[in-house]
């Protein structure tokens, strides 16, 4: 079995460090993209909720009027 030299170990550690740096850079980019998608999803969800509330306030009276049902008379 061959003996591992200090230079060999240093080279292995250097390569591992380079790989870790590359992974960290890519992870940071991915996390930024995911965050942007999360914000977009939250805004879309909020818009849907607002539209649903407004449309409910419009549709229910129209349906009641169409059916000739009065809530207060």
C-alpha cells in the first residue's frame, strides 16, 4: 500500500474546498430563485383571495336578483 504524502492530502483538501465553494455559490443562486417564486406565489394567492371576496359580493346579489329572492323584504 502506498503512503499518502502531505502534498497529496493538501491537494485533496484543496479540491474539496473548491467543490464546497462551487456548491455554496449554486445554492445561493437557487435559494434566490426559490425566494422570488415564493414571493410571486404569495402575491398571486393574495390577489385570488381579494378577487374572490369582491366577486362573492357581486355574484350573490346578482344570483338572488335573478332568482327574485329578497333578503330584506
